[in-house]
C-alpha cells in the first residue's frame, strides 16, 4: 500500500531544507569540481520529478579528501538550493563517505549515485519508490541482469563479470552486480547494517549488500542503462586487489557478522547463516 506523503511547504524563494526528509541521496566525490556543477542539478531535477516525494529530499555532496575546488563548488550549488549540502572529509574512501553521510541522516530511504551519472537517471524513481513503498529493502541498479543496456570498455567489462562470478561462487550470493554505483536502501535497514560493514573504500558496496541478503533483507536488482565514464577515478588494479582481499575476509567473517546483526535489538530481518 502506497504511503500518503505530505511535502513540506516551500520557504522563501521556493527552496526547502527538509528535516526530516524522505530520502538522503549521497554523491561521493574526489576532485570532481568540473562535474558537480552539471551532475548535481541533474540529480536534483530527477528527484523533483518524483511527485510522491514532493520537495522533501536532500542531496549530500560527500567530498572525501578533494584538493581542488570541489567543496567550494558544492557550496555555490547549496547557496542556490538549500536541499543540497556539502559534507567535507579529509580522509579518502567512497565507503567512508557513504557511511558518514548515511549515519548522519534520519531519512526513510538512503541512496547514492556516482558523480559521473553513468546510470541513466530515468531509473531513479523505479528504485527509490520500490524501497519507499515497501517492495524491497535494498534496490540495486544492475548492469548484469536481463534487460540491462550498457556501453563499456572490454577490460573493465571483463573484470566486472569475473568479479561478480567470484562473489557469487565464494560468497554464495544471488546478486549479479554488486558494484554498480546506483543503490537505495531503507534507512532502518542501513542503520542496522552499517556498524557491521568494515570496508571504507570500493568493497563497501559488496560487503553491505551481501550482509543485507544473508541477514534476510529483501534485495532486488533492477536492469539499468549504463554508459562507462572514460574519465573514471577508479584505479583498476588496486581496486581488484582490494576486492579480492575483501572477498577472502568477508567469506571468513560473514557468519559472525550475521549473528551480530540478528542479536541487535532493532533487527527486523529473517536471518540466514547458510
């Protein structure tokens, strides 16, 4: 049953700073001054286009260690729209940025998108509303399920497929694409899982989603249109090394982490230690 949502009234100038808000959408950035001037307004426009949300959302530009003018540009965007704010962190790490921004939010849904907007924003309402309406607890944009349409180079495409095959075999997951930078999670679920996620970098997504699935939360993949960013900040081979180490660690620690999750007073999942 769809919720009835009452949007906040517009403040002077038509801009609302929601507290609390329905969704906190985080964009982790590192030296992305040249991108956020266009990508953040595009994301804001997509969120404004979801009628069910009204104007009750926020975007957090999570700057983790930039040395260019990223934070200053984020401040300029925020001055024009108070629903956009900048979170500045000196330490780097996409997972660290997501953890901090999500942990500080009391929104019903928490989400993130990569700043390059490689995933077509037309999928944003589908994932967000699936979580908000209670159809799933975690919604994942997927490039590897039937119906997905992607354009990417041979090397990164091959490495991505090999990685996801390894995770499915070694971590016994049904999820086909753990790495796509386009995800939405129910706020209550995130608050149960985040204390148990150790990785602060690129493996953060895999650890969070696998833990959610194994703990019994409903994880659903949505096919997306996705175009590779040729100016990516991802260091391919160091990321591969981190991911392999992460798989090995998580395979060993997963049963204990699921038990810890089930022992939490606020745990709402079904749990699965197999």
